[in-house]
C-alpha cells in the first residue's frame, strides 16, 4: 500500500490538521490526535485519506476527527469521530461499523493478585466453559421471536429482568444498556435469525475476557470512586459486541443506503461511506435498527457478566457480596448517538458517529451516572493481551474539542497475516506464559493474529489523549489471564 | 506478454490468495471466467474460516440471488454464504454455479455442519465489504479483491 503523502499541518505536539483545501469537496478540516512518532506509522496506510473523505459528509460540523489509535477501516477510519447536524446532515452505517456497539465492560473485585494467581488456570477454565466463544459457538439462552424483540428493545434491562446480573449494573452502563428509539420492526428477519443462537456469546476476532491486576493508579480519588482501591487489585474486562446480528443490520442498511446515496444525490469519494439524511426514512430506519443491535450487544455483555460472576463465585467459594464484584462501567465504542453540543455558544442537536472511539463526558454532564457526577464518565481503553489496559475519565476539553470523545484501544499496527507470519499461535501462548499470563482460546491459530506485536502500545495512545486533555488517565492494569474468542 | 499470461495461468491454478489488511483480512480470487472467480472467492472465504481438508460434503444448499451489478452480486453472494454459515454452522468447500449472467446467480454449495471441538476452525468471518472491491479482467482471466470484516 502506498504511503499517505497528503498535507498535514502541526497545531501542537498532539494535534495535526488536514486543511479543508486538501481535497475539493471537504466541508470541514480534518483533525488528528497523535504524536510525531505515531504519525510515521499512521502515514504508512491510507487512514488519513479516510479522515479527509469523512469530511465530505453533508452536515458535518467542527472537524473530521481521528483519535491516536486510528487505523485503516472501511470508508471511515477506525478511531474516527464525526459530528453531523441532525437538521440537514446524514447518518452513515460505515461511521458506526459492522460490529454495532462493540464495547467494553469493567468489573472490580475485592480480590488481590496473591489470591487469584494460584487459581488463575482454574478460573480461566471455568470462564471458558461458562462463556461460549469462538466460531460456531451457541449461547446458553434460547430466545424466541417475541423475546428477541424484547432483547432488541430493552437490551441489558431485558437481561437483568431474566436474572442475568444486577439492577445496579444498569446505572453504570452507557444509556443504562437500553438505547431509546429501538424498533425491532426495522431489523430484518435474517439479522434476528443470526442473532438468536448467539445471545450471550463472546465471539471471535479481537473479542476477549481478561482477568487483570491493577498496576498503577494516577488519581486516587477518581479511582476510588470507581471502586479501584489499590495496586494488586483484580479486575475483569469484557470486550464484545452485537455478533452476527449487528453485522447483518449494518450490511442490510448499507445496501439500502447505496440506493439512498443516488436518490438524494449525495456525492461521496468512497462507496463504503454510503449514507442517508438523518431525517429521511432510510436514516431513521437505520438508527432504529442500530439501536436494536446496540441493545443486543448490551444484553450480551450483561449475560456474560452474570456467568463471569458465577465462575468467580464458584472458583473462590465466595458470595458475590464477599467478592465485591461490582460493575465499574460499560462503554460502547462503535455507535452513533444523538446528542446536544454547544457550537459557538448555541446548543445544536448532532448525530455523533464514534467508530472505534469512546464517549468521554466530563463531571457534571447530565448523561454521567450519579455515582460519577463528581469525577466524570469512566472511559475503558483495552490494550493488547500481553500488555496493559487503562481506565480514564472524560473531560471538559473533550466536550469542547471532540464532542465528548476519546480513543478506544490500542489500534492495530500489523495485519493479521503479517502477525501470523511473524509468530505462531503456540509461540504467542508460550511467550504469554513466560510473562505469567494464562491464555485460553478456541483457535490457537488465530492467537498469533492478536499478538502484542500486532498492536500499537496502548500506553502511547492513552498518553496522547491524556496530554491533549480529551481524557484523563486514572489507572492501569495488566492481564493475568485471557480468554480469546 | 507471454510472462503475464503464464503468471495469470499460475494464479488461476492457485484459485485464491490471502490479502493483508491491517484491521481485517481479505482475499484475491482468480478465474478464467466469471463463474470460476465467484467459486474461488467463496472457497477463499471458507478457507479463512476452517481447515477445508477436514470438511466433508454431506450437506447441500442452493443459493439464488440477483443484484444491480456484478460487484454487488459478488458481495451479496459471499454475504449469503456467510449468513447460511452463521445460522446453520455449515462450512462449504465446493461450489457448482449453474447460472451466472445478467447479474443473477444460481449455485449449489456443498459442505458440512461443523461442531466446535470436532473441526479445526480458524475464525468467524462476519461480512464481505465493499472496501477496495474490484473485479478486473486481465490477460488470461479475472481477478477480484474482497476484504472481510471479522
């Protein structure tokens, strides 16, 4: 692939602008959060061209943004944020991605490293048995047509009603795990059929369950508000999304949008950016279906939470209360949300597309749960399986600059093929074992594709967002045990 | 020109190659005619999902589709196979295309229902995308590139 040789103007050490004049048709400039070293790698592929392409979308305001974990996606870059006016703008399924509401959930525990280390193999085996993962795996829940509609409408609330997890979990889930405006009628029978057997499954690819140890705390007070009390404390991180259902919703609506682009005479530089006016039938139908897929994903993470707690209780012979296994937060990092933001002093209703980006609302914001009103919304940033993950919080600066958004993870550095050529799955497992990390996977072959070397170091990504001020880092944890789907 | 032609013949023989894409994975598929290239693209897709040598041919499904153009038809064909595979857990390994003209396809697909633990599975493929999509005709045959979301 050719290097990207476009124009990039340095604003400061962590901000770079693609001027609106770079490409005729751009409605706003591009803004990339990165440091100089990262940019070298970023320029090796065409993701910055995609930032410029997103700036073509009708109704886009501010800038077409890219977080430091940017990499090449379809149409939109991964790590892309686009704010689009609801009144005269468009919604693009590509700006959300195939895995609608792919996201992360963090649970805390009262356990420490010394208690978990001797039992980590047993714990990982139990989690692996309890949470279905990998190709062809089926969930332990069977939902009929009527109940599927309830999953799609009520998301995590449906799961809690069915006995999966606790009502308190909902308070600390983005949108309380139930996105409004979901209409199951707008989800195709095919999507529902794909989703029915996959409820409560982890999936494969980069999805995982990770038992982590808190290694560093940067802000004691904010960490404490999240139940992260000390170095050595054990956490559980869940990363999964809307499975086949979300993909089918995306695919179905991309096809509808292909036609819409022609009908509404929208000019786009890339077919995969297909979109429709937010206020059109096509736009409304997509958002209603997308909300269903988002709810499916929240229900999914809610069920997995329940089974993970069961495994912890069984392995450690303790009750949930004794384990203190409370949810810290749950974020969506592939989603489009209708939000109010201030532009030049006026409140405007926008559709914020976050594709591989996390909402990062500051302290005091109305959508931040009561528990975090004083500190800000927790932001969960998983890294690769061999290194570390971060907990951060949203800031006022994010609100002012990025429509309340920040990075979502490490971002791939190497293709799956290149990672696989560099290392075998068995070697990756051995290398992790040498670091004291237990890993279990349904496909040893694909383990190599997820090796640390294939990813940017998430520490550098988080440092950029921290220095730029669009999220503030609170704590860092490293893995002790991993389940890869 | 001789060399190009030889190269094309070799590629057609191979059927498909795996392509690298940072976040996902893709294939380049080859064929002397459009039917062959559609078959090889499907074969490439399933080779990314499982070790095909271990797969029997004891189930058969028929696929009938139409689309507005050939490129969209290719994506719909692959996405239809992904859909059947996702819902019925079937890995296909052989494809007989009975008709492929006027942006319509009718094909029979042969494979086996897989059970986790019994088969060597590699990964889920969740969608064929329009990203970088290109069907090109060159000296000695057709070539397509497809990127999959996983």
